[in-house]
């Protein structure tokens, strides 16, 4: 095949590839448009569509808009008809493309009046709470006074310590020691009178000549022990009286020792009781002062109660008015269909992919490409156009080449 046939084949191949590229580009554009439309449909299906709700307590309103598009304004149109048409078109787009741009709710007028009354009461309640600190200030001053007095009672008392110390001194001696001390003290007091009595008795016996008289002696006892000695009756009576008095002093001494220990224990117990009472009274004063402070702070906190109650009433009415907004939002969330939107999106994407091959097919480009790859058709076309005579570029002179531009080059240059 000559160079003319090669050029014809190459031209047909280039033209077929160009036409096929144009078809593929158009198909890609159609596919992209279909995918965009599928995404738009899916987004529209899944978008949030709140609904205005009206209840006994109020109503909710939702504002919609189109991103980047403003609502028609009557002043921008020459006639009312044009404005109505533009507004109708905008509403149609708003229904399909609209997005929530705002939300509000309206409280029922009766509830609004109640709320205003609650807020008025809340203002007065807050004023009352602000005055509570000054009103309860005396409790704080009284508590501070009780704290100071309690501190005084909690300080150790010298009087109570003296009583306790005296009781410990009395308890420092045992009953026997106290009895011995008592007897010794009494004997010391009686000693001078006893000496005078003895001296007077002896003088009397001497003056009457009875000083040497001794009677009442006994013999040796059966067991061999010494019997009673003879004694002067008056001297015996004197010493018997002394012995009886000493015995009485011994009994009194033991009783005095026991009384001293008992008295010391009583003093110590009284001191300890006074000490415990002092500490308890001081602690009680502190407790009472603390209670007064607690009552003062509690009173100030309680003074906020009316304000909080009135404010809670106002916010409760506000919550009732918000219910339509919450109901409309909840209903809009139920209307939204993300699953359906995803199904539409996947279906649109599949359809776009399926149509791509059909849209990209160009029968004329396929025919030209097939023509360029058929040597017989190329030679026939070359002969039909007057390129059939062999010459310097005849393949019989230079060897057989391929089709297209490279085949012609091989036929001419052998490479």
C-alpha cells in the first residue's frame, strides 16, 4: 500500500479517535450532571423540615431561605404581576431547596401576662433578699459575743483549781495517818491539864499520908505469869481515866481520819464537777453562737426563696411556650429521611454509571477506527480517489509496512 493509502488510514484513525474523545467528554459531563442531581435529590430527601406547631400555650415559627438567593422585593419589579410571578417561582424553589434560617416561638398572651406578674413579684423578692443581710446582722453580733464569753469560761479557773488542790491535799494522807495526827493533836491539848491533875493528886496523897498506900495486888497466875501489882486506888483511878480518854480519842481519831478522806474526796469531786460544768457551759456558749450564725446565714438563704419561686414560675411558663418549637423540631427530624436520601443517591450514582458507556459510544468514530484498521478498505478508498498507481512510494519497492502514519513512514524510509 502506498503512502496515499497510509495517509488515508492515519487520517481515518485520528478522526475516529477525536470523535470518540468528544463523545467520552460529553458522556462524562452527562454523568457528572446526573451524579450532582442524584446528590441534590438525596440531600433534599434527607434535609431537616421542621413544622410550625400551635398549642394552648403558644406557637412556633420557622424561617426558610435559599443560600445565596434573596426573596423577591416588590420595588424591584415593574408590575404586581411580575412580582407575583417571581414570588411564586421563589416559593417553588424554597420548597425544594429551602434551608432553615431561623426559628422562634410566641407565648400565649394570657401566659405572657402571668409571666409579667411573676417577674414583677421576682423583682420585689430580690429586693427583700438584698435587705436580709442587714436584718440578720444582730444574730452575727450576738454570736460573736457568745464566742467571747465562751472563751472566758473555757479558760482555766483559779478558784476551781484551788478547790481541786485542797481536795488532793486532804487525800494525800491515809485514814490511819489522819487518825494519828488527830490523836496527837488532842493529846497535846490535854497534856497540860493532865499534868496538873497528876500533880494535884500526888500532893493530896502526900498531904493526907496516903502516898504509899497500895492495894489490889494478886499472886502468880496458874500459868506462871505475874499477877496484878498493888496500886494506890486514887492513882489507879486517875490512870484508868486517862486510858479511857485515850481510847475515846483513838475512836474519834479514826472517825476524823475517815471524815478527812471523805471531805477531801468531796472537795475533789466538787472541783471536778465545777471544771466539767465550766467546760460544758463554755462549749455550750460556743454552740449557741454557732447556731445563731447558722440561723443568720440560713435566714439570708431563705430570703432568696420567694425570688427563686417567682422566677421559677416565670421560666416554667416560658418552657410551656417553648413546647411548640420543640414539637415542630422533633416532627421535622422525623420527616427527614436520611436512609431514603442515601438510597436515592446510590441509585442515581448507579444509573449515571450505567448510562456512561451508552453515552460515550459513537458509532461513526467506531466505523472510522475500524476502517483505518482494514488494509483492503484503505486500498479501495485510495484507488477510488486516484491514488492506485505504483511509484516511488509503492510498497512493492520498499517492502510491506503497517497502517497509519507509522506504516507510511516505514514504507518510505524503511524504518
